[in-house]
C-alpha cells in the first residue's frame, strides 16, 4: 500500500466511516496517500438526530457535522480531506460538479478510488454519487477530455462501499479487507457521531460478521474484523489471488 | 506463487489446456507445485475428430488422447499428472470417486484449486465436475470427515475455468491472469491437439481478447494475452486489490 | 399463530437454533403446534470443535450433540422433536427417506413449513435438504400419491432459513420476523452449544442487524432483534401486507 | 384495512384501474382512507383510440379522459382524487413536482403507497414515476427535509403495480391480493374506457390467471380473481405470513 | 415448416396441450413431421380430479388419461405419438431411459425439439425432464456416443414450454408463436380434459394474453392468440429476425 | 431483407463498424434501405490515438474522423448516412434532440432499428444512446405524439450491439448473424481506422469467436464469421425459429 494514491469520495458526512473507516485507517498507516472528499454534510437526509432538537438551524447542523468529521478523520489519520458542501436529499450533479471532480481526480492520480457502489435500496443519493464518480473517472482517462488543464490518467481501480441493507441492494462482497489492526481506530471514529448510537452498534456488529466470513473464506483465524467492498471491474493481475 | 500448491482438476483431456494452459505454465515457471488430475480422456464427448476415422476403437481413441496429454503437459512444464479414466458423456460421480478425490486433496493440501465453474451451457459433464470438486473440497476441510486417513486441510481458494460460450453460461470474469510470458507454451500445448484446429484458433483469439480486457481494466499495456476465471468465494486479504 | 401447525426441518443439530430459534420460540409461546425434525447430528460436517478432542468417537459426538439439542429445545419450549440420524456431509436422499418425510408431513398437516432455502454457498447439505423438503411437500398435496395411507393436505406455506453467508448465497430477506420478546430464549438455546462461541457471537450480531433493518423498513422502533427468511411462493391474501 | 391511509399514484388515466382497481375498491369498502393522484391524462401516450378520430384536439382528449376517470373512480368508490395534468410521453420530474408530491405525502401520512414498480419494458413514464414516488417517499421521512411546512412521516409500505408485460419487465408477484368480492366493481370501472376493449379483455383474463395462482399458492378455493403487486421492501412483522 | 422434423417431449399427459397445443397443430397443418413422446400418464401428480372419485384405481386413471390423450392428439392432427408410462411424482431418470430417448432422437433426427424449460416453480418433474431432454440431445450429437447403433445428428434447436406460473419460474418469453389459425383445435384438445375446467379457462386466458403481447411487440393486429416459449440457445441465422 | 428499412444509430464514429459492420453490409447487399445516423465524432472519448499527436485540435480530430467514416461507409455500401455532431463524453439528450430523432424515425419508418444495448460497463454514452433510441422509438408509435408532422409508425424491431466487454456488461447473444459473405467488407471498413490497430485485431478475433458459436448452435459449418446482438423484445412470429 505504501505510496499508493487512494481517493475516497463520500456522499454524506459519515459514509466513509461506517463503511470503510478501518480500511482507510489501514491505508494511512501503511503509508498510502489518502485524499478524502466529502460531498455533503448530510444535513437534510442523515441528521435526523440533530433536527429533533428544538430550534435547530441548518448552519448549526453543518457546524456539528463539521466538528464530527474533523474528529473522526483525526482518528483515522486522514489529514487531507475536503468538504464540498453539496445539498443532499436530493443531491444533484451538474456539469460544474463533474468538472470539479475531474480536476480533483487528475490532480490526485489515484491508483484506487473508493466510493459508493451502484445500488443502495434506501438511499438515492448514494446511487447518484456512484454514477458520478464512475463516469467522471472514465472521463479522467480520456485524452480528448480537455476541460481541465491536467494530463489524463490511467484507469484507477474502483471499489464501492457495502450499502446499509446489503441484500436488498444486490450487494455481494467481492473483496473483504481485514481491519483487525485498525478496528479500534474505526470504533473511535464512529464514536465521534455520538447521537447515532444505533449506527455505531450496527457497524460494530457488521465488522464482526465480516470478520467471521473472512476467516471462513481464507482459513486465517487471526482475522477478527473486516469490511466488504464491491469491485467495479475484474481483478487483473499476475496470479490467481 | 513460489512453493504454492496448485491442484487442477480437468473433466476431459483438453479442458485444462484450452482454458488455463497459460496460467498453469506460469505457476510451474514461478516454482509452484502443480498437480493435475484429468478425470477422463473425453473419448465419447470430445473426440469427434477421432471418431470420424473409419474403424476407430475406444482403446485407440484413449491412446491418442493419452499421447496428446503427455505432449501438452510437457509443453506446460507439468510433470505431476494423473488420468483417472472415468467414462465421459455422462460422467457419473459415485461415493468411491468422492473418496478418491478427497484422498488426493488431503494429500496435495492445495492453496488453490482450479477446475470447472458452476455453469456450462453446452457441457453437462463440466457442471458435474464443478459440483464434485467444490463439494469434495468442503469435505476435505471438515475434521469430522474421517473416511480417509489424512488430516483435514484449510479452505483452499477455488477458481473456475471460463466455459466455451461464456455469456450463455452466465460467466463473468472475476480474475484475469496475464499470460503474456507463457503464451507460447500454451500455443505449443494446444498444437498437440492437431485435429482440433478450430479450437486452437478459437482459444488463441480468446487469449487476445482477454488481453485487451486486461489492458483496459488495468492500464498495463504490456499485457498481451490473458485467461479469465470465476472466483467461488470473495477475495479476502489485507488490501483493496 | 394460535393453533397453527408449524413443521421445522433442520439438516443438522444447530441449524434451527442459529437461524430460527427466536421465531420458533415465538410460535410456541403464542400457542402454535410446533413439530421439529432434525435430520442429522451434524457429526461429520458441523462438529469440528468436538473432533479436535483427542480420541473422539462418532458415538460420543452424537451423544454430546443430542444433549445439546435437548437443552436447546427446552429453552425454545419445543417438546415435540425427532432426530432422524441421517449421515451428514454428504447427506443422501433415498426413496425411503422421501416416504418418511411424506408420512410426517401428512401427519402434521402443517400450515407452515420452515426449512433451508434453496442456496447455501458453503453447505451442500442445506441445498439438498431444501429440495428434499420442497419436493416432498409437493407430493404431500397430491391426491394421487398414495404411498402412505394418509389423506393429502393443502399447500403449506414454505419458508427458508437465512444461510450463513447470505449475500454469496443469493439470499434476500422476504420476511423479517421480530423476535424481541423471545430473544433471551434464543440466546439461552445458542449457549447450549458452548464450544461454538464464534457462532453464538455471530448470530447475536446478526439478530441485532436484522432488528435494525426491521426498524428501518417498518418504522417500529420497538423491534430490537429479528430473523430473516426466504419465501418460496408469493404472499397470497386479503390485503397489501 | 379500516382507517388505514392508502395513497395511490397513477402515471396516466387508466393505470390504477387496469392494475389495481379491485384492490383499491376493497380498501374503500373496508373503510380505508384512499387518496388517488393521477399525474397525467395520458393524452399523448395512452389515447391512441381517441387520436384516431378525425379533427381530435388535446382539450377534447383530456375532457374525455376526465369523464372516464370520474366514472371509473365512482365505480371503485373513490371520492378523493386529483388529476395533476402533467404532460406524458415523456413525463418530466422537476423540483417543483417533487415538492408537490412531498406536500401531498406529508398531508396524507400514508400507511401504504401504491404506484408503479421499478421496471416497465414498454413504458418509460412508468419507470419515471416509480423513482419519483419512491424517492419522494424517502424525503418525506426525513426530519431535515423542511421544504414543506409539515412534519415528517414514518416509512410507508411501498407496493408497485404489475406492469403490462410482466415477464419482460422482470416482475415477480410478491403479494397477490384476492379481489373476488370487488371484481364486479373493477369490471364496471374498466368498462368506462369503452374504446379500449382489448385492454378490458386483457385485464379480465389477467385477474382470472392471478386468481388461479392465488388458489394454487394458498389452497383457498374461494379465490376467483386477484391482482399481483411488487413489494419494495421486505415484509416486516410478527409472524411468518 | 414443411418437412421439418419436430420432436415434442411431454412429462405428463396434458403438458403438450396446455402449453404448446396450438403450435403443434400449426406444424402438423403446415406439413411438418411431428413426433410426440409422453413420458407419463401423470397418474400420481396431475390427476387429482380422477382420484377424487371413490374407489379409483391406478389402471383406471391411466385408461382415462390414455383416452383423453388419444382424443386430444386427434384434434391437433398428431398421429405419431408414444406414451412411455414412466411413474411420475417423482419421475426418475435412469441410464436405460437415457438410452431410450437417445435412440428416439437419433431415429427422428429432429430439426426442433420442444419440451419443458429449465425451471418450474411448482413442478420438479418438469425440471427433471428439461435436463433429461437437453442432456440427451447433447449426447445425440456426439460421434463418440455409440450406445445406440444410429449415426449422430446435428444440433437440434431446443425450445421450452412456458411453465404454469411463469414469473416465479424465471420464465421470459423468447419466442411467441401466433396460433390464431389453430386456436380452435387447441381449444378442442383442451376440452378432452373435461374434468380440468379451471385449466381450460386458464390456458384460454393465457393464449389471449400472449396474443396481446404478440400484437404489441410486432404491430401485427391479426394475431389473436399465441403461445410463448423459452429458447435454449441464441438464434443463429442470416438476418435480424 | 430486400426492401426492409433498417435504421442504425451509432453513438460515436466507429461503433457501427466494430459491432455491426458485417450485418449492415449484408443488409445493403440484399437490397435493404439502410439509414445510418452517427450521433458524434467520438472526438473526446474515442480518439485517444489522435489526441496523442502534438498540437491536435478539435476541428482536425473531427475532420479525420469524418474522412474515416466516409471511407468505412463506402466499404459497407452505405450511402445514406448523417453525422449529427453531438458532443461526446458526456453525451447529453435534450428535448430538441428527441424531436430530431423522432422526426428521423417517422421519416425512415424502420422495420428494424439497430443501436446500442442497455448496458455497457465502460461507456456511459452507449447507455445514454440506448435509452434515447428506445424511448424515442416508443414515442414514434404513439398517435398522440404530434410534435412532428408525420404519421406515427408501427413498432419496429429493436436490436442492440454487443458491447466491448460483453460479460461484465450483462450481454448475452440473443441473435447471432452470419457475416461470412461480408466479412471482407467489414475488415476493409475497420482498416479505415488505421490508428486503432488493437481494435481491428480485437473485432476480427471476436467475429471468429462468434462464428464458432454460430456453428456450434446451428450445426451449419459454413458459418465462419458472425456478429451477436441483443434483442429488446421477444421474437414474435409464425414458427419456432
């Protein structure tokens, strides 16, 4: 992983933590260059806890979310992150936003892009972001796309987060990453979103389940916690991995 | 790949060459321990060319196929192979045969098992062998299965060959292995089956197509030829590969 | 549920507990007539923990499993159960066994049959039992099938357990049953299989995850724990449930 | 069904009758509060019969359709309906229209929403409306979505109509509702669309086929006519229904 | 169709009539050589109506079914048919039966084989026959399969009947055949199975529905009744049909 | 094919050649009226070869592509073609463009429309065009769609090209067309795109593979080269083709 460029694109404030916090922390730890883009604060669609407080305002919701993101990113060791403050629920993609992401991809020159997978049964924003990231990553490789003044890149590997309700979102684990060594960091990051106790429990339970699958599929009993991902293209390489 | 144990199980004489010859040669070259089991000569279902010769006999068909297998295995560098001489078209699986394969799996202790994938639109034998190998590999990991006097093994990684007509066999490439360095060996091995000129052309074309896909998915322009495989379980590991 | 006849068919000793213990306990509690058939002790395929003990014998494994089943059934409130002692891994279905199950189905006259769903990625026995139960249930409804001297029955509703690795077994939850009230019983029943600590943790985590899904899909915040099932036929009834 | 709030959203004039007329009439009869939104008159895409009349005008087509809707709604017992007069073929969804539906959903506070399912092989409008209704229903449950001045609601159950050519639209019946008691009302409502004789025959035949399936799946021989629906989320509840 | 060899293989007495009666009659009418094999009388699984008669015997059920088949075949114009009297529910396939069908296929040298498709949600016999026919047809083309003393044949086109509950049997119409001209013959043939009034109505309704689909897909308004089929292999030919 | 109206809609400059060149040439040769619409020059997304030349300009890229199209069309015998010069990567569909295509479809009155199939794993433009063509073809059949002053048409048969990486694009061949007689023309047309040597080799190999499948499925050994297509609707006709 050392020196690999990893670009993470998260639709809302917490998505990258719940679904990939352990893996992101692992890449940081092993010396990868991690860039994190958070497209929205999730102020409209994923902040029910905050809106239940009397007299709540949009600015305040964003401020709370910003503080949580900051604290969580710190636990994961991510220093290089940006919040693009798109409105969520519904998130709309415009030509300007495509340009913005295109610019970022060509700057970062990622080996790996990690974002949302193509289907999420209860979350249209996640599906929108999945297409947005995939399609812009295709533009980024094309020499004829000259809207930004940066050279085109090689095809990055694309991976998608596991959605919240995986089975009804047609998700099958293609890659399961062992996060035993960074699980404590993920837990600390999740705990920055205190009001969402039920999600913390949920993703703790899920990490343990995926750890069980990881052991069963690999025979490696040291795997305790894991995260699962969708792979956009076939694995291409030198051997049967 | 060095010192890895690779077990290949081929339903008929030529299956391992057409579909995995380059990959097998690569594993041999890199120092893996390759064991090859050929379950049948394919005398009934895959020797139309020989039966078109007037006065043909079953013994002769088998003798011809044996010589071809021998020559092909040599080109791939495989010295450790067995032909179990099951009748093909239909191939039947009995408890004795399950025991025979169980014994072999526990002897070889494979890191990787390579055989037929679960569906093959035109070849029921291939589907039979796929279940046979998968199910026996599960038995091999169970400590309570004591029918053979050998300790149980850890779960091997299982991969399936690409079937002949991939799309109508529900095949999607999960892993594509670059075989540029061993493609000449594969070609030489294929040419041992001289009478099947149309298959040699077919699998040469296929290796080139898969090479094109390999380049497009990985951005590595040095990949010229490739073979594609089905993965039975998710990839479990330490990173996003 | 009162007075409904529920027939549960479990391939191995523990399957009915891990996957449906809470639901079974609920039916018992609400006054259903529950009949439980356990086809095998799981001595070969699902007793690795016991076989790790030096000098283990098949009789002893079965004795241990029998005691565990007895204790677990007690926790669930199931008094009416039978162990048919089929060999597992592989479980074979014979005409005699079909007759045995046919007889039982026509005796019980189930409103609901609960057994394994059609696919289980790592467990061929579960797939065998799924076909066995489904096909025999079809025979049971046919007036021309006179191999047993009992009248034919109406079509029972068929449900399948969630398999261990649901996504790679093509499982989608069709019905999610709230088990909050009987979760303690399920936990007690699971704890009868002490040696399988990792499975107890696994299915505790899974019950919590399914509880989360149940809340999200229904808006009922009182649902804490749940179990998910596969439905063999469409739901037919009087309203949009 | 008594006192349940049912919201029906129909893309064109006749969709709710052909595909759900019997079920809607049943809910009315049993005391549910039924609100019906008809998004368009279907003047462009589903009025070929009217346009075949020399000198036809758009106003007249709409007037004819309005009269038919009125008469049909009366037969079903629906008094609470609105026609939003969107242009059809193609129907476009704008932010204003999302707001309009959001407002309506939060007013009605539906227990059940019944609209088009996600796929319809020959009718892109139906697919558009399916996403429109599903996504707006998600917005309606989110406390942070404050574009309308009405409190957020609990997740409603969502069901989709059976499309016209079900198999090539990937439709499988998830729920089949017996409409034997209200079939005459459905027939009367269908007959309000006199010019479309072939559709009346078609949906009469379909109701009989679904009745046959209902009997076969449930064993209840009193079911003569039925309608089938797609379920957007798993069924969550207290038992194995 | 003139002079084409059509081989129809029907699992039970009535299958070929309900699902393909119009098409078979059409082939006869147009001068095809039609051979019909009925594998069983359906005495156990598809004769509930007869078994409801007090004192019924197996011989009598078969005699009734034989008379019905005879009458129905006459209406369709089929003179060349055989009843092989296999036991149904469950139908078992043995090596002898494979040989029997292989012999028949090599005798008939069919251009087209019409039998059951691969999945039938409520009828395991139909799935058994589908594999049986498909696999034996593959054996028939192989020059090395010399168990019968007849030359091997070219690959026939294989088509599958529409199952009773098409959607839950994963059936999609691949080919829809207009049977307007022979519909009366089909109706007459169906009426030979008088006791099964509900099936006659059902398949009459289905023929009308398929006629509607046929018109919508082709624009040919003269199509009134149709039957739908599954295609086992891609259509290969000279143009875009 | 004689006198049939065939409308081909190609997203970029070369798509119609790589994927359907042999079939188009065959229709021309047999006397069909072929109209070809090329929506874009593929200047941004499919001209990497040209942009690699120092100082390249958009005008020049388009000029080169125009010359190549002209030469290729000549080889295929197509004289009636238009280039609509939409921007590619991303291609956007507007109401004006829908009108433009609607006008063209009603002018041409196609029996067959050939364009992109619904899914293409690496090419979002192809998916956009697939919807665009399908949906506009539906509008074209509706008498109430009066935006252009031409009478509505009957439903054309719709076929989709095989995508570049067929398996990961969920493509299965529905129709395989023999192009042995026009393969030389296709090769000549492909060679007009000299800079894309790897694509010429690729589609030559693919034509040979599809030829192999065509022989295996049909038994016609004269088929040497073929092209495969997706069928949007079931085949409706007079016989089992």
